[in-house]
């Protein structure tokens, strides 16, 4: 069913987003203790045995579950990333994690854009004054802004998935910036997951705050500065008439 087959105010447009919201709330209430690090610790041997016996099936099942977690904003996204590293190693685990996370984020983006984003973006285009100026600024700086919200660790993944849908970001641009923008953080946590075997054997808990360690955070901040560079240079170019 195409977007144009339904009136702009049709309640059916909101159904995917409503379904996501309901499942997200239920997931937060019912799965908070299920999709956890302790669950991974408890079932690690079963997971490894299944992976060894059915590698391709384990990859497909893992990625499908990861897509569901991201699409419906369920708890356990970080644990899923750790699991990807634990089961499949830093490589190709990081590839499975990034592809699945991007696919789930894209499904969420499409639902949000179909239900709310297209009309909101159209209204911003038709508006005047500060709202229109804000929309024009966002349109002129979409690439650096999209990469920034993906690279900055403090921006929640859910927020980074939702905001682009509400301001009319094109799908292709969203997918590309998501895929490459989440790679640094995914690589860090996938590598942590790849080392979970030793952590489990020692009866310890992984340091999930490692992304804020200087040796990890500083390179990510460097990427943030690189992404923000066009935002800084544009006013200077205008001032010099370039």
C-alpha cells in the first residue's frame, strides 16, 4: 500500500507507529529483566552450542531478533550488540550488528515518517519565520547533523532514529548516515562482547562504560569534530563571500 493511497488524516497512517509504541511499552515492562547481561551469562553455553551446530541459522536468528529490538525500541539493544561479539567475534560480529541495527532503525524511521514525519515536514515547509528558518537550516546541514547525532554517545539511539523522520530527511541519506555513523560505537561494544568468554570465566561484569574511556572517547570526539567541520566552515565562507 503506497503512502498516497491513504488520506493525510487517515488513522491508518498512525497504525505502525501506534503498534511500535504499544510494543515498546510492553517490552519495557515485561522484557527488562529478560534481555539482559545476566540472561546472556546464563544461556551462553546453549547459544555457543547452537552457533557451532547451525552457524547460518544462528546468524539469521540473531539478526532478526536484533532488528525487532531496534524497530520496537525494546530494552536490550546493548546486550544484543555484546551478544553479536560474543557469538561471532569482533569480525564479522560488528558487520552483523551494524546491518541489523540499521535495518531496525530504518523500519522505525519509515513508520515514524509515514505516521507523522511527512505531514510535519510539509507544515514546516509551508510555515514562515523561525520555524521555516529552522527547517531550512536543517535541510542545508543534514549530512553533518545526521552523522553527529549518531556519533555522539550521549544521544539516545531512539532519539537519533526519530528526529530525522520528523524533519523530512530522505531515506537514502538516513540509511547511509546510520550505517556508517553507528560503526564506531558498534565496533567498541562488539569487541567488548568478543571478550566476554574470559569475563564469564572470571565471574565478572564487563565495563560497559568503556566508550567513555579517554582512549575510546577521544577518537569518537575527533570524528564528531570532523562531522561538525562543515557546520563551522559554512558561516566563514559566507562571511568571506566564498
